[in-house]
C-alpha cells in the first residue's frame, strides 16, 4: 500500500468510534427520549425521527462530502469531519431539549465521516489490496455495532449515557490530534487531460448503477431485518417458553451475528483481492443471506435460529465491501470520494426504505410476510447484479459478431 500501517490503524479507529457513537443510543432511544419528550405527545414518533435523523442528513450531503474530499484532500476533509462529529456527540450529551437533540443527530449525518474514511482508504490502497482494506473497515463497523448497543444499555442502567457520549467525544478529540500530526496527506497524481468527451463520468456507468441498486436492496434487507426480528423472536419465545425475555434474546442474537460479521469481513475482503472480481462473492453472500432469512419461517428452535443468523451475519459482511470494491475499481482515481459518497447515499436510502417497507408489510399481513419481504431484498440484490453481468456479456457477444 502507498501508506503505512499506522495510517490504516488510525482510520480504523476513526471508523470504529464514528460507528460506536452512532450505535450507542440505537436500542435504548425510546427510553432515552422519555426525558426530552416528557411534556410532548407521540414520543414514539419522535424516537423514530431521532433514529432516522443521521440517515436523513447523510442522504443529501454524502456526495458533496465525497466531492470535497477529492477536491481539497482527504486528510483535511477527515479532520473537519471529525470536528463536526465531536461537536454533534457533545450536543447530544448536553441536550436538554428535543429540538437540539434532533439537530445534533442530523449534524452527525451531515459530517459524512464514513464517506471520507472509505474514500481515504480507497485512495491510499492499491488495487490489489483495496478489497482487504474495505474488509477491515467493515470489521471496525461490525465491532462497533457489537460494542455500542451493549455499552449503551449498561450505562443507561448503571450510570448515565451522557458519560459514555462525553467519553467518546474525548477519544475523538485525541484522534483528531493524533491524525493531524501523524496521518499521511496523500499527494494526488493529476489525471491526464483529454478532449475525448465520449465517456460519461463514472457514476453514470450502468454497471455502477446496478451495484448501487444492489446496495439499496441489501441495506433495505439488513435494516428491515432489524425492524422485524424482535417481533419474530417475541412470537418464538412465547411458543418455546424461554427463560430469557424477547429483548434479551434479540440483543444476544444480534450481537453474535455482528460478531460473525466482524470475523468474516477481512476474509471476504481478501477474497475480493485474490479473485480480482467481487462479483461471485457478492452473489453467493446475498443469496445465502436471502435463503437463511427465508428459512426462519419454518424454524422455531432457538439454536437453529442462532445458527442461521450467524451464517447470515458471516455473509452480510461480504456485501458492502464487495460493492465498494467494485465501484472503486470502476471509478477513476480522482473521483473516489464522489462515487463513494453517491454509494453512501444509496446505502442510506436502503436504510430508510427497508424498515418502512417491513413495518408496513407486518402491519397489513404478519411476521411471515415480513420475513419473506426481507429475504426478497437480498435475493433481488443478487439478481440485479447477475442481470447486469448477463446484459454486459450479451452486448459484448453482439459487438464481436
């Protein structure tokens, strides 16, 4: 790689704490919002809005953040994003009013920290090792998704969540200082200017569009599963008379699933590098995710449910890194941030579509229909990529005749 291991370690730490700060309040948001909505109606709606606020902010600003990263340099963009992230965490910790808290959550999404980190890693890594780099970032995300909700719940019960948020902000400030002193500021090589205007920008490429569509579907499936899984476990626990509550079972299974994703992400990343093409890895992983979720319909044994969720977590770890790996190779060196920013907006769009679709499906039908819909998101993602490959091969065959 063109950077040192220290650069990548700092970026991985930034990824971990950015995701950690985002995930701390996820499982306890309705409880945390009680003090802010004590004199307001519809607290559940406000809690849902607070959960969605970072995604709303990121949906519109991610491409802009990515472009600014390409234009002004990844290190400057990262430092500014970390400052904004730190401010948003401190505002969340100190907020005594609902509107300030919502503003802080939206600011969290505006910072676009994940976009910059992915673009930074993509730019620093050569093409033979980029898959492993994206896999390591996914491992950091998975570990933060495992640790954040657990520690958030513990601090909610034993101390105060504000203490954990302030501690996270302090660590981020330390990272800002270290990154400003140590992190490599990559020097761009100017792309040769040509007068050929026949080629469209990378993000108009049909292959990239198909992979972005697949990204929307896998994120819709992943976040949709989070929405309906607790309802599924509630029904299962009633029939099995488990000693654990539905909330405890859901949290434990989710944590173990993220643990499988943490272990698997680097493995999938290296496979993407070894094969030089993430197509097959994505197809296998997306179809297996869809099949394992579909199989939950006929399973009532908690141990079998755990096995299926471990398999699903292991395969889910391949999906986002494979998409980023493919898109980063298709995009030019000078537009990594822009294309990854557009990818992030696509992912966020899926995060919004999935829970809404699954919630409506469950409301009008039942948990079986919700699981089938979730499964179809993953299977559809694989089919979109397969269809694009088929069309490309057909076009090439016709061109050669």
